[in-house]
């Protein structure tokens, strides 16, 4: 039964522009439709947020904000965002429509892929993620469902930067179980999401492409999350015997449970993937995993069937994957669309010609022309060869390739690189593919890895000067904390974290601990006059600051009512103590209690904050009536002062 017939949006025109033709997919956050932009007459994908979520204003605002940001990310391997809008209860995104299938469809159909096919898909995915990472985006939800393979063979990544449902991890549906399979440990523990969470997810996707199954499984999301936190992703060769160790190392590097041990973004992982591919033979790249379910090939030789990842409907189109060029720079790979290309058409059949008269003369002319052509060729090209692919090769590997090409290794210089592995070639002179005379020499630039510097010794250096020295060394000043130290002058550096002599990458932040000088015990100056309190604080090396607001207190007017910090606290020399000056006690009108009973008089006076004292004298021993009071009724007295009543 066609469920799209039951969808109320099918056949409707959203926002007066987008005609909804068919429903493509339904997710936890939105439904995706195939639609037509009636203004530009083009097919596109329309992602419509579920009305229940659209009722949440903050959710919609974040959805729109992130969609606008992603729309600025233009890359051939990223599904583009064209437009965003709302029509009544429907909030939508208009996106590029990719006719084809998802990587999940491919894995469901094929089970597992050959290493060549897995790398052919992984590399454009990493190119897209690398461009996003360098632009400040993190995908956060990489999985096969978000990798689209078009009918033309292009690989695209979908759902960049779009908001995720807040219950994605805790929900127990099957779809969410698939999502938690790709979560990095730090996402589970603290919700941290930097480029390395995408690197981890890509490592899991690569494992799944090579083996046909996820590395962690369980009956509930909680079991899968536990395994992410406590178990390493197993090497793919454990499930696919004979898989080369380079692929095990690639998966292990990408899925390290400690984020610092992973490549720092997709660009770095792309460089590792290309290096791994270059180290593999054709036979290793075309290894058929046990879980693979290839099409019915009959007696056809499959040695040239490099990938078998194109949907069956496309197989008759002759789409194949070209062998990767080893001389491409990983950064240049960010702008690739895909490895899928259409092979050139077969050459036209030659036509037989009848022998002509003067055949011998013609043959002689041809031979003469060939001789002259060979001479010209030798002068112009025959003495030259091309520089072979050398990038991402170790120096010995590069020398071996030069030897095979009949070239010499020239000068080798070394340079720092944040993206190229230490000990491998960054560049050559002449460049790869350039013409060079036979037996010529090729100069190489070999990576030293990320540039590192040693943390300088800053102990005893004033803070400002210490920050300048860090900057001169290529480091940054990090968090500054202060501690008491009697041996280091106030304002000078006590220690650094990491300590001096430690090697750190250029641009790293160094935390500084700065001296507050020797500790000073704060004296008690409450009750003193303002002048005396200031003098006492200055005597011990502290400063006084007078609070602009005064306060009622039991202290005399004009004296110190309270101080901050209080007595006994320890401060550094020159630190400040805030003093609040007293306005004197609060004055309260005394009620007239003459003639009242003793109990009633006590109750009334004490309710106003007065203390009450009885004076019975000789005649009032047995009395119970107030005869007189020390402060007349209607007069004011300090709150808390004592009122004496005479009893008769």
C-alpha cells in the first residue's frame, strides 16, 4: 500500500512555492519529501519538521539558526540547503535532491564491501566533513543513513548541523539504537562534540563497511553505550581474515576511546586514509569479505569490478571507480565530488582500405616521417620523464620510486606540518607529474609533524613579562591562578602547567600560577573609628575601602560596623578589606506600659526588641502593676536597649 496517499502534505503547495510530490522518508525529527520548486522548476528535497516539535519555539529557532549556518557551507560532497521557511504549522528546509540510495541501503544489499569500495566512499565523506570542520561545523550524527550515493556515483553527506532531538540517546527505538552505535565516548559521558566525534563515527562506519556489522551490539541502547565507554572497537581483520593491517590501524586510530589519540579532524583522518590506500596492493584492495553478498556474476571475471557499490539499477550504465591518484594532496581532496566517473567510450572500429598504387613510396614516406617524428620527440620529450607520485610517502619509499623512474634524490629539507604525518613527503620540486630530464634530481620536503616548542622557565618572572615570553616562544597564556608564596615576589610567576622544559605544540595554552606574596592575617577592626581602622590595616600591609552604604548596628555611629573579609582570613600584601561604617543603632519608639500588668508590659516591650528589667523595690514585692518606666512612653530608645519598669 502506498502510504504517501495518506500523507496530508502530498499534493499540497507549501509557502506558495514548493509542490510536494511524494514522501521519501520519515525520521524522529522530520519527514522528507520530494518536491518541485514551482518558481525555478527544479526538483528538490523538502524536510518538514514534525508539527509537535514545531510548537517548541526555542527548538524552531535553533533549527533555523543552524540551517542558515549550514547553507553557507558550499561543498560538492555536502547536500546543499537552498531555502528555509514556514507555512502555518509546517517549518521546512528546501535542500538538494539526490536521486540514488544511502550507504545503509548499500550495506543492507551487499552486506560488506571490498576495501577499495569502502575507501572510495570514505574519502569523499571525509572531504565533506573536513571542509565542515575547517569552517567550524561538527556533524554530530554521522552514520550510513546520512551518506547518500547518487545515481551518477557522487557521494554526499546529509544533515549537516541540523538539530538533534533531545531524547536521541535515551529513546529505545530501533532507529535510535542505530544512532548510538556511532556515538563517541565523550558524547556519552559529557555531551562534548568537537570534530573528533565525527572522526570516531567515521571509524565505526569504516568498520561496518569492511565487515558488514557494527563493532558494538546489544539488546538495548544502554548495552551499546556501555561498550563504547569500556571496550575498544575490535580490528576488522578479526572478522575478515587476511584484511591488511593498515586498515586495522586506520580503524583503531579513528575509534580510539581517548579523543586526544584520534586524528584531530576529518582532514587529518583523510590523510591517514590516503596513506593506507597507497600502502595496499590491488589484490588487498579487492579482497572480498566473507559477509559480502555480491550480485550474480556468472562466469564473469570480477578482478576489474572494483567496488560493486552502485545500486543494481545502475550496473548497466558502466559506472566504475578509477584508481586513486597517489599524488593528490589531502587538502585538495576537500573539493572532490566523488571517485565515480564514467569510462571513456570504446575506440571506433578501424576501416580496411584497399591497397593503393605507389604503396612502396607511401611506406617509405611514412618511415621517413616516423624517423623525423622520433627525432623531434626525442629532442622535445624523449629526454624527459614525469615526477612520480611521492606525496604521503616516507623518504625511503620516495627514493625507491625515484630510482624506479630513473631519477635521483636531490636536497631533502624538513618542515612542520599539522596535517601530514611525521617522516612523510609534503612536497617535491619539481612537483609530482611535472616533466623532468632523465637522471634529473628531485628535491623533497619531509614533514616534521606538528611544530612543537619547549615551555620556557618563567619562575620569578613578572606576569606581564612572562606572557610576552610565552608569545615569543609561540605559546599562549592560559588560565592565571594566584597563590601565597613568601619566597616569590607578589605578581611574579611561581610555576607553569605544564612545567618548564615540557614540549608542547605551537599555539598551546600554558597555565600560570602567580604569587600573591606572603600571607597577611586580617585583623579585627569592628567597633573602631574609621581613621583608626584604616591605620591598623595599613600597618599590616592591607588597604581599606569604605563601603558607600552605611548600616545600622550596635556599634557607635561613625565606627566600623562590619568588615569583609572578617578577622582571621588570609590575604596577600596590598589586598583590600572593605569597611562598612555604622549609622548607630535603630531607634524605636517606646510604648507607654504604666498601669499594665508585668506580663503584658514585658510582652509589649520585648516584641519591639527591647530588653526588660523589673524594679520591685520594697513595696512592690507582691505587686503586679507597672508604676513607672525608665524611658517615658512616646520617647525613642535604641533597639535592643534595656527598659526598666517599677512594679507596685
